[in-house]
C-alpha cells in the first residue's frame, strides 16, 4: 500500500509541475496581461498601431509593469499607419496641396506633389520639410514632427520636374526612438 501511495503522489506531483510549466508558456506566448501573468513575469505588450505608439510615447511606464515585461514594436505597421494618416489628412506641415502623394521605403518617407512646378514653390516646400525633420519640436508625444523624427530616418520630396528632388535626414538620423 505504501508503494501505491508513493507512486500516486509522484504522478500528482509530475502533473502539477507540468501544469505550471504549461501555464507559464501559455502566458508567455499569448501575452496575456492578467495579474497572474505579471506574477510569473510573462506579460507581453504589442505596440502595433500609431495610436498604441502615441500612448507609449505619452507614458512608457504604463507598458512596463515589472522587470520581466516584454514590449514588442511592429515598426513597419506603425510607419504604414503614419503614412496613411499623412495621406488622409493632407498634413499642412508636409503637403502643399490635395494632390500630395505619400509613401515610404523602409525608414524613408517620400512625398510627391505634381502641383509644385516652379522653383519658388519647391524652395518653400523644401524649407518646411527641413524645419519639420530637423528642429526640436514640442515634447508632447502626438506632435507630427516628433512622430516623424521618431519613425523615419529621412524625408524625400519630389516636385513636378525631374530635377526637383530633395532629401533630408531627420534629427535622429539613423537612430530610431523605439523602432529599429
């Protein structure tokens, strides 16, 4: 009888250990932000949209609940959201007209505007772009220039004529704020 009791407890102990291991990996890979996940050090946060990124920039401590917290950035998707936003709102900081088209190639933001046909208009657009990409902007996280500098390494503008092309490196250059 003692042997059976001993063998039963061994099986129960092994099942309990396996249950804890399974729970740990479930929380680890699913990124569940339940209080139990925080206790086990398996809390993951996925920053995958421009809105999430702005909330992260406003208060990074909100995303780090403990020393084992893991923060994942989907930088490509965040940049795509920024491009969509820039295209949809026709940003006065970067656009010259409703014809401005926006796209990105990796960490470089590109803008083209067929309505910019003369050197004077292109020079004014160039000046706005340089100011937005290189000067220090207000520290609030949702400022357009702050986001541009945090997400992109350079901005290139393309005018109507083939000779009208200008590229400027952002203030952070090749150093990304959180995306790399």
